[in-house]
C-alpha cells in the first residue's frame, strides 16, 4: 500500500506554464487588440491571484470580474491593472465601493448612470463602459434605449465613456449569422454616439468562442473593427465548442483534479454499490474509493456515467456520487490504496484527461465543473505536470 497524504488526499494542481501558453494563444488570436482576461468566480475556480499575475506576466493588460468583492480582492492582492466591473452598479453602496477600489463600472441602465454620475467629478471624470444588449437578453442597455443613454453619458462632465461592448449569445455554434447580427447591431449603436468618440473607445464583443472565430465573424470590409477581446474559458485550457477539443485549438489544461485511492472493496456479481443500491456489479470486480464527492464539485448526475484515469486507463465511476466519495470500477487492474487517480487535467505522465469529457457525461459544461471544485480541495500552484503524490514543487494557495 502506498503512503497516503497527511491531509485528505485530493488536490487541484494549477499549472502556470499551461496558463501562459493559453494567454499567448489568446494574444495571438487577438491580432493586436487589447486582451481583457476574464477572472470572475475566483479565476474560474483556479485561484484568482495566481491567475491574474500569470496573465499579466504574458501581456494581458486588463482584467474583468463580476462583483466588487472580486475586484477588491485583486486590488488587495496588489493588482493595479484596469479591472472591468461587468456586474455594474445596482445601489449606492456598490458604487461607492467600486470607486474606492478603482474599478471601471459597466453601466446597464439609467440607475447605473445616475449612481456613477453622483460619484464622478467634472475635474476627474469617472471612466465607465456600457454594455449593449444585442441579443443575449440578460444584462445591458436595450438597443432601443442605447443611443439616448450613450448620449447622456457622453454629455455628463462627471463621466468618461471608455468602452462599449456586447456579449455574444451563440458564438459557440456552427452558424455564425447570429453573431454577425449582434456585431452589426453594436456597430449601429456605437456609430450613433453624438460627436463620434468611438474612435477612442474600446469596442469589444468576443468571448472565448468569438475570439477563436473572430476572423470569420468580423467583416473588416464593413469598416467596423473591434479594439479589444474578452477571453475567459480558453485561458483555462477548455474548449468552448462541442465539436472541437482543447487539443484541436492548441489549448493546455490549467487545472488538474486528482486524488489518491483511499479504499478498495472486492464485490461479487449482483452486489450493490453506493447509496440506494442503484448500481449492481455485472461481474466479480473491485471498487476503488476516491475522496471526492459532490461537496468537492463532482456532479451527482454522474451515476453510471463518467470516468477517471487510474492505473493506466480510463475507468468508470460507479454508484451514486456521495458528498465525500466516489467509487471507481477497476476490475483486476493493479490498483492499490494510495495510487493516484486523475479526474481531469493531465496525469503526472502527461496524459490529457479533458474536463470536457466529465462535463459531457454529467450533462453540463466545462465551466460548471471548474468553478464547482470545492474550497476544501486545496489548490497548488506551480509549473508543469502535477506530481504523483503530495505537493512536490507546487506551492499551496491558502
């Protein structure tokens, strides 16, 4: 039996070399545009401070978060680059804290404009951006109100309009026409700003899927060319497309979720495994237990679906996912307590175990798997492949 780690033997390894590779890939795709790295939700579950510093080291010059709490955490960590507050301003306290921490608020409506005006000064205008709703129908100024609201901002001495953007709703689909229609709608809105300050604005539309296909979406002969991009998912090494893998897109997984086997049980044909006995062995086999469950971000929907890499092969997850453990059918493979299993990411030998596969088995998307990895799973940050046991050369992020 191999020695178990002192703590609960499950880890998330964050590979900064992979992050750097993906950042360079995004910068390449951006083709001279400003890259705004989206680091909301604690850097998609990876640990926002290390992610932010890694992106900045590669030339990502702006960051984006959703909440003031996320932005202030970056400021307290000493991050000084411009930070876009995507969630905007919803009440006075939010606005005051956003200004205190030097965040650039996104304005979505008249209320946000008035809150921003109350805190800006004519001798030191507050920099703001505006989101235009061109089809997502989630956040942003509705198209019919956009021209009037933009003119109101441009005419307010307390405010400085620094950017206008929209969010693509269907950029991950094969049909590019909906994305082109959204881009055309944004073009119409920004051209209508009185005084035409658009030449000095940041204009952005591309999320990860949009950035990876921007040359096909953006018709340069129309005269409308964006100046910035907002990649998120691709920075973390995950494909935004269902028909193209991260490897196809030259992206490297940043997070590896792994755990040591903590128990092995021999079962006979017909034996039930897990809560409710919903899985029965169809043969005599062995079940390895891993210390990861739905409290750690393993979707409960993986009953009878999903695999992990263990003892040189992908092996099926069996039985219900419980709060703290999952079972893996290892048959007669040479598996012992203490052996490392990789749920997604890369094995210590460099074998790729895509998070997209686990997500598809759970009926969800890679985003949800990454941000769902629970706080009790320690993050270790370093360069290169994860070690085979405990921390190795990686540094723990507390």
